[in-house]
C-alpha cells in the first residue's frame, strides 16, 4: 500500500524558488508549514481522493507520464501556487515565535530586527489573500475540467469530499452544492 502522508505535492526548493522565502530558511520550518497547507487547506478543497491520486503520481514519479498530463498541468499551474501562498501565510507568524519551557517566546537574532506585529499581520494577510485567489482559480479550473479528474465525482465517504465552491479562509458558506452525490459542473465558460 502506498504511504501518502510522506508525499508533498511541491518541494521546499520549489516554494523557495517562487516566493520571497530566504534560501537559508531552516527546512524543518518550511516542511511543517507546507505539510499543514497541504493537509489543512488543500485537501478540504480538492478532496481526499484527488489529493491521494496526486500524491501517488508524485511519489511514484508517474506524474511525468503522458497519460497523466492533466494531473501534471493541475499541479504545475494551480496547486503549487496555492500551496506556496498558503505555506507562507502559515510560516510568517511561526518562524519568529517559539514555544519553550519558559512559555511562548519571540526569537530575535542580534543582527536582524523583527518587523512590528502590525506589519507581520499585513504581510500574512497579503499571502492569505494570494492563497484565496489561487484557491479560487484552482476551483474554477477543476469545475471546468471535472471530466479529466474522475476523483472529483467519486466520493466514497472517506476523508474530505471536494468542495469547489469556496476555498477562502472564511468559515462562512455562501451557497453551492454541498451534497456529495452532486456532480461537479460549472455554468461558467471555461478557459
């Protein structure tokens, strides 16, 4: 049986390459934030079945095969941008604050100055908004190309069903199909 939990859909190097993250950032910080973004943000949007399929293709290297071109396109053009922005939004408050025996402390290097908390919040909001934009683009693409991804319409009751009507960070539901038996389609024109 394939072990899904160890497979990230993008690499730490790729995140560093397409974002303002310092190349010297400790890998464990980035790995944890990337894992959190994939598990807590991406999976509820695209559903467990599609996430597992992508993890299998990436983990086995079959993502590069011609018959998996639609999955590769989805990964390269939508999912990686979404995961990068979500990762950075989660990483911003976590890299300067540590939980220690003496309580919650703020890390500070002698040569660097931390930005004020309001600037850190604004930066986190910026990347959260970017992630919401990329998430909406991801959902729109999947709705328009649902026939290419059988996993979108095959929810078996395990894990998360795909919820392509909202990928925003708010808990407010504004409508759309919630029934897992509903086929995912879109009335919008696809690009």
